[in-house]
């Protein structure tokens, strides 16, 4: 699996120091804030209903300021609902949501202070008296701390709301001010709480830094540093990484030790052996149309990995799903390059066994557009490997059906372990069918029925599944690749390439065609065509595949 992603940018000094941890830190904080704001929606709503029950329904004597309390309850409910909506919104990033939570904290303090400090009877005579404002000031720093500077400013503003509200009430009512000693015992504890509330901010941020440093050390794999996960596949996760010295981007595939450890026993050993073999198999292939392997190893934390080239492009499955069916000439152009990769693998005694649109990547290499790379040799069967190492046979000859049902040759669907290169030819026929029609050869409701169809059901003629005109020789070749009997298909990838080259005369596709397509459609996939420059390279004949003597 490959993808085009931007590198995570370093954050400001107000955020956690490790860029790898930044998004996780903010996301977890916003999730906690979402739950808190939901709880704070229920609290004022519940207390409002209780006041209605006791004072209005049961007729209890109403306390002074009950109207202000009810207004404050409804205001806090509205504020909490707004904060909850912000936490759920996908339009506002997590970092900005945390900043807005400080605004929520200050506005909530105002709402709490209006009924609590708008009256002389609300003043405290001792400093240990309970304060709802103090509890409110402690909530946000414990749940979702921002940077210390912003948190301190918000806490001081919250503490200042009490004397501000009381002062405004004195001004509006004309009541005399209370003694200074009573004012100090009322308002000073809130400022003390503001200082105390800074402790969880520093503690949580320190723990986040420690976690980030540990994560960064764990993500250093050999000479490569993981940047961001870009997907997962059958053999493990795929990350975008960079070489620590060369700053060269790479796609890093790995299996974490804890994931493998859950398998236990022979299954664990076989999985790691299969992962190792995939790396060695890929490294042994030198075709420019096979993804290039840079490095392979085992980290100090027990993570198996290998680093391969990071491709700038899109897989054929996404290309058709988003952009529609491909022109016959382009399909021929892409398939011939896939044949070049498979021809080398087949000559080495390897069968890919998982050829499908998602494992064929079309990208931009240098000045070349529509350059194909074949990916993911994780299910490869290697007869030559088994001859050299009898234990290697145990990794593939398990009696299990391996591959992707929609692109599986009949002999694979039948559980035959002795598949040869013609299984990949069948899969390429399925790929061509999909590229030309936008539909699978068999569109069954389940994987089982799909495999049964590959075993027994004749494929529908290609021209009956699409409105675009398909050259007769190309349709005949694709249908030959889909023959049930391996002997009726093209004998090898080299033979298929030769047949495709003959079809190219009736459906040409040039670099100019590819460049024009990417200039028009590339933005749909986040890719632009190569800059148009004068090409001084001599025109070269089509590459000739080496044949075994």
C-alpha cells in the first residue's frame, strides 16, 4: 500500500514537543473534553428540573436569587451544548478546539459567579468555605490542558470574575461594600485555586513529553524515522518515514512484536518467517517496475520492518473507482509494465499470487508518467526457494486458499498449492477486465460464491460489460487470460507482453497522452503531471524482455 502524504510539521512551543505525538495529544484531550461537556449538559438540566419540582410543584419556600440561579443553569446548559458541538465538529481542528475550551471556561465562570456573588449574603466569612467557582476552575485543566500560559490567563480571568460580578452588583444596587477582611476571605481562595489548578497542567504536559520521547525512540527503525502511518495491509502496517541522514522519504512496512506475539507458537514463527521472506524476495528483484527495497531489519523493540521507495501516484483500484474506466491503449501500456515486473519474478521461480488493482501502482517517476510499480510480494510462492530450502515450503503449502477472491485463478480457488505463473496471468486478465469495464469479472455476494464462479462459471464477454469500444484483438487476449484451464492462457508474462504489444498497434498510448491525462485529471488524486520540458533523450525501441535460454 502506498499513499502521498505531507510530513507532519513541527508545532509551536505551546504544543507537545514531539510532532508524532501532537495529533494524538490533541485528539485525546478533545475526546475527554467532549465527555466533560456532555456531563455538564446533564448537570444544569437536572438541577433546573429539581428546582421546578421542589419550588414550583411541591411549593417549597423560594430562596432569594432563585431566578438568577435558574438563568445561570440554562446559560451553562447552552454553553456546554455549544462546547459539545465544537468537540464533535470536523470543521475545527483539535488544537483550536482546546483553545476555545478556555473561552468556554471563562464564560462558564461568569455564569457561575452571577448567582454566587451578586449579593452581600453570598460573601464568605472564612476561607475554607465551599465555592462552585473553585470546582469549575479545576475541571478544564484536569481534563484537557492547553499550554501553561493560556491556562494561567484563563484561570486568572475565572478567579477575577467573582470580584468583578460583586463589584458590578454593588455599583448597580448602591449597597455598601463589605469589610476588606470578608472580601479577602471570599475572593482570595479562588486565586489560590488558580495556582493549584496549574499543577495538573504541568504534570500532564510532562507526561506527554515523556510519552512522546518514548514513542519517538520506539519509532526509530534502523536508519529510518517513522513520520506517520499511511495504512495497513495483510503483512502489517505501512508508515511514511525518512532516512535520518539522507532525508529520503520511504514507505516502511512493519509487523509489531506485540501483534505477532498474540499468535503464539508456530503461527508466530511462520508469520515472521513469511515477513522476512517477503523482504528478501522483493530485494532480489531488480525490475524498475517492481517496488524497490531500501532496507530491512529488526528494531531494538522487536519490530520487524523493511523500507521501500515511497511512490507518488495512485493504485489502479483508486484510479478506476474515482476516475472511471481507462482507455484500451492505456490499459495495454500499464499491463505491459506489470508484465515486465512479473516476468522477472517468474523467471526466478516466483508466483505473486495476489495480483490485483490495489497492488499495481501507477505513478510519476522522473519525467515519465503512468509508470507502473508492482507491490506486495507477501503471498509469493517460490518454487526455486523451496528447492534451495525445504522449510520454505511450509510457509506456502498449507492447504489454505490464498489471494483475493475477485482476482483469484481457478486453481488457487480450488486450494491447489502447485500454482505456477499462469495464475498471475489469470489475475492480470481480471485486472484488465476491471480497468476496461469498471466492474469485476464476477460480482457475487460473497467471497465463497465468487471463488465458485472463478472455478466453474464462464466469464461474461468483456464487450458486453462496457459501453466503450474495445479492440477485438485486445478483448480476445483478455478473455484468453481468463481461461479456466491454465494451458489455454498465455504461457508466461513475457508471452502476454508480446501479445499486448501486438494489440498496441490498434490502441496506442504515448507519454504525451499520459501527461495530458494527468494535467487534466491529476488534481483529483492530488498529483500533478511532470513539468513540460524539452526531452533530449533519443527515442528508444520498446524494451525487450530477457528470455531464459
